[in-house]
C-alpha cells in the first residue's frame, strides 16, 4: 500500500482544509454556479422568451435551460431537436463554441467531498476505488439515503467510470429505486432520477419499465409548469420520456398512463398544441387507447380559447379513432366533459348541426339514470350551458325563418328537457310561427305551458299580444273551445279581459255566428268599460250583418261609428256593400247611398292627403270594391226587372255611384291615390293583426275572396 499526499493533504496538516479549498478549482466553480442558481430562472426566461436572444446566451444560461427550452432553441438555431437533455445541451454549447466548459452546473444539494483530501491507491487492484464506491452507493441505497447515493454516483461517473468499465446497471437501478421512494421524495429527486435515466439510455441499458413509468408519473404536480413545490415538472417528465424512448426497449416500455399524465399536465399548463401532438402520437403512432380523461383535459383546455375550436374537433376525431363511440361516452363523467367541450367549440365555430349532434349523442348514452346524458352535458359548466343555450336559440331562429314550425317546437322542447331556460323572445318566436302557420292546437299548448312555467317562476308571463295572436288563430281554425280556454288563461295571467285587439277577436267570433245582439252588447260593454271601439270593432260588427243579411243594421253601424268620430276605411265600406247583397231593392238603394259616401270620402282623402296608413285609414276603392259594385249593379237590374224601380230612374240615380266605383281605377283620382299609396309605409305590429281581422270578417260573405294582407 502506497501513501500519497496531495496539496489538499498538505493543507490539512499545515493550514486546514477550508482555507485551501477556498482556492481550489472545483470550489471556485461550485461557488460560481451556486451564485448563479439564484437567478437561473430569470436569466433563462430572459434568454429564451425574446426572439433573437439566442445569440447572447452564455454557458450558464444554456446549462440552466429546461428540456422544452432546449428543444425550442435548437429548432431556432436549425439544430436537431431530438435526444435527451445532455444531447440537446451539448449541441447548443458546440454551436456557441462553449463545449470546452465541460463542467456541468452543480446541483444545489451537492456538497464538497471533504474526505477526498487523502487518497489511497491499491496498486494490486486497479478497480479497488471503483468497487469501494459502488459498495458505498449500495449501502446508502439500502438505508434510503438518496442524496448521498446520487452524490456518490456522480463521483463514480466522473472519476472512476470509463467506457471500458461503466457504472453497472444494477447500481443505477439501486439509486433510482432509492430516489423513487415517497413519490420521488416529494418530487425533490426528480432531477437526479432524470439524469440516471439519461445515463442508462446513453449506456444502452434496459430501463425497468415500472421504474421509468413511476418516475414520469411522480415528477409532475399541479403547480406552474407541472411542478410540485418547485421541483420536477413537465420538462423533467419530457426529458425522462425522451430517455426511455432512446433506451434499447424504446417506446414499447412506456405505458399509456405515462403518456396520458404528460398530456394532461401540458393541457393544464396551457400548452394545448404540444398536448394535442403528443395525444395524436399516442393514438396514431403507438395505437394506444388513452383514457377519456386525457381527451377531456386537452379538449377542455382548447375550448377555453376561442381560436382553438378546431383543436377540440381534432381531439374528438382522435377519440373516435381510438375506439370510443360518441353515442356512449356520455355515461362517464370524462366523456361528458369531452362532449361539453365539443359543444362549446361548435358554438364558437357557429356550427349549429355539430352542436346538436353532440348533444343528441349524449342523450343516447346509457347509465346516466335518473338524469339524461345531454342534460348532464349541458349543465356540466357555465360555459357549456351558455353554448347549449345559444345553439338552440340560433337553431330556433333558423327554423322560424324557414317557417318550419315542427322543428322550432321540437327544439324548444329539447331546451326544457336539457334544463335550458329559453328566453321570452325565443318562446314568443315559436308560438308566433305556430300561429302564422295556423297550428292553433300546438300554439295553444305552447301558450298554456308557458303560463304554467310562469306560475312556477321559471319564465316571465306571456305578453298580451301573444294571447291575441293565439286567440285569433283559434278563431281562424274554428276552434271555439280553444278560444275560450285561451281567453280564460288571459284573464288569469293578466287579470284582465284583454285589450281592444282581444275584444275585436271576440267580436269576430260572434259576428261569424251572425249574433247581432251579442255583438251590440259587447260593443256597449266596451264603451261602459272605457274602451273606445276602433274601426276594426265597427267593421267586425258590420261583418256580423253580412252573416245575418241585415243591410239596415250595417248602415246603422256606419252612422254610429261616425257619431263616435271613427272614420270608416275601404274594408268598412266593402263589408257594408257586401251586407247589401241580399237581393232586396231596399238594400240596393242603401248600397247606392253607401257608395256615394265612399266616393265623397275618396275625394277628401285625395284633397287633404292620407292621414295614417293605407290599410288602416285609406278609403280608396280596391279591386274587391269593383267586384262588389258590379254585383250590386246586377242586383239593381234584377230589381227594375221585378218592377221595384223604373229603369230610367234607376240608371239616373242609384246606378250612378255604383258605376263610379266600377270605373274608379280609370280616373285621374285613382292614379293619384295609387301614387300616394306606394309612397306610404305599410303598417306593422298590431295593425297587421288588425288587417288580418278585417280580412277575415269580410270573408264571411259567399262571394268574398280571401284577402291576404
């Protein structure tokens, strides 16, 4: 045994270790990197986040880059971005001419080995120091001293291991197992474990799959960049993954859970594109079937960004390619989250069919009882609920615009089944399209359901015009029983008998029956209640006279409306003229008087101008007026043939005003009236309903053509 003394030994004997160690090269480097470690994160981010800053990086900055930052900078420099951490770092160092600085940054946990001051050399056994250190490593691992074991492993690699005699695989595994205790010692042993995996890969050692997968799973947490108490993280896991892929067994030893854990951490960290690429590699390249939760994590992260909607669709496509069936995944919570993200993306892309298809798929899933799959998807989050509501609303708007009342009703029904609250405007549109298409029973059912929801506090009260439209539709369809039901609901909801429109609709129902006494009583009731009848009210009353063939009462209503300062319009005159078509001479004479009054009102309208709207206030004769006037002239001819009047007298008196109505469209007054009519805006809102009421009243005569206003 030969005893050798080094400079350090001499210092121990004559001056102490600490003084000399302070000037030794290893200590100088250690102190240098220890000082730099406190600003490592700031310097690293400043170096890699600013474009073009790679030209200014030094050795310390490159040595502190994370795995993804190393890959990014290699790509920016046009270098290969594959390999483990050491390979990537070496490429950058060589690119910047820093490869001579081969001393790697010391870990914060590294300590100076003060026992190296005296070295013993056994010339009889050249591997004596190597074997002793291996034994010490094994001893430390057996006691669970992972820090001491990793320091000694580093010493073994640095001082004694050679290409001909590398560190044994069993030693790496022993240290790795010690590091893995207590979930990588609370992720504090993540970096040492990463280095061990990379060194085993460099030496072409087979990495035990269970140890490698445990390292990947335990090095990630829920902090920033997937770190746990500022240890480990996504970059460390990716470096471990690269090391395992570079081992002899390759990616076959990596479990689907390891890939999935990295994908989920990338998604939580906002690196959605990287997560999607890795997920695609799992499905396409490795033929894995990741858990639904992995797909849901990526889709959820992508759905939070409006510009990554297509990524969500790609995730859904990958889930289908992995073997999942969209119609059944809603039975699992992760599947519902995935579908919810798809619905959010569909709304962002304004793809109504896709959104409805995903909800339909959720509704088909079994195992969600007592709830429905689509209901659970829609209520999974506030964003999903909002997206589902908007999709249904837009779909209903399209159905209403296309007059597709069946689809609109179905979509409204689905909204309630999916616990979505339709807005008042949405319900109004659906009811209105049903009334427009004259679907009285469906409109009534929707209205009554609306009333029930309002009573339960789930919706606002239906507005009064909706009741009027439904009542009018029921009258058009001859559903008198439904009319009474709607009127009773109106009285219950608004605590009123209705407004003028509602009363006019009720008048129309009585007028169609020819019940003149009831019509008169209802108008008297309006006056007593302080509701002033309008031109529609009186025109409806005259329409009842048409049904009863009572021209005298029709003319009486015209005098009464004038006494209330309500002026007749051309609908009123046409209805009154129609009431005179009963074959009686007295009615013919009365029709001549009405025609004379109409011609007089036309002259005043042309002279003074139209005050109001064409359909509601104008008295200018239309084509139907001409038809009625001709019919009355024929009736007059029958009267003089029956000797009720002299033919000459009839032609010189009664026939004159009727003939003026027939020839009115040939006069200059007609041209002027037509020009003004084209310049006048057509009435909207309630007046459209008014015109419809008027046209329906006039249609009660046999010879009347239906007016479409």
